[in-house]
């Protein structure tokens, strides 16, 4: 099966029912997306398919093989971070960090569809991405900051 991940084509020999998260982590060694709940309830495994945030723990790889898959590793590069990544660093959002790649991927996709969100918009969009460290106030501040950066570009 052919998969395009972060701009690179991969040939993977897996069953089509295998969850995308397993393929990314165990077959391709792309470990930014995390395993949290495994039942699409926490958001730790969030990646983009064709720009849309999705939960890779509950997506069969065979159903998404034709899509453009992006993980946190492909969102930006160290020398040219995505605006959301810059805002995350500037706001020192992460605590333990485990949920944060999912949070960033969710935020980046959300801002593509809502470039000038209110607090309520952000809370609604991010509420499904759980953070056991309770970084929600900093997530909200960073999403606002990223929105501003993206509008300035
Ligand atoms: S691990 Fe996928 S939503 Fe929790
Ligand atoms: S930063 Fe620890 S779970 Fe979110």
C-alpha cells in the first residue's frame, strides 16, 4: 500500500484494517502522534488528512491511503516553524508534552477554517483534545497568538 506522509511516499506492507496510528508509529517510526486512549476520545493521535484534523487511532489505513497525511513532523521545519508551533513556544504551552502534538495539529487545522476565532470558538474546537496537565489557558492564548501571526503573513 502506498502512503504519502509529510511529503514522502512510503510503501507499507500492512493489513488495510490496521489503524493509521499504528502504521505511522510502528511501521514508519513517525512518533509525533501519540497513543492516548485508542478510542478517538483524547486527541493525542491527531494528524491531518488533506488538511483536516483526524484521530489516527480509529482510522483504518486502507481508508486513508489516497490522502495527504501530515503529522507534527511535517507541519513545520526547525528553521521555518508553523505559526502555531511558534505561538506554542512563545506561550510555553507544554507541560509534560504528551498531548501537545495532537493539540498543535488540532489548532493548525482549526485556524485554517476559522482564522479569527473567539474564546468560545477556541474552547469548542479544542475541547476534545484532553490535557491531563491542564494547559488549557495557555492553549487558548497560543491559539489567539497563532491566529494573529497567520493574519500578519
Ligand atoms: S489515542 Fe486517538 S483519540 Fe486518544
Ligand atoms: S501537557 Fe501533559 S497532558 Fe497535556
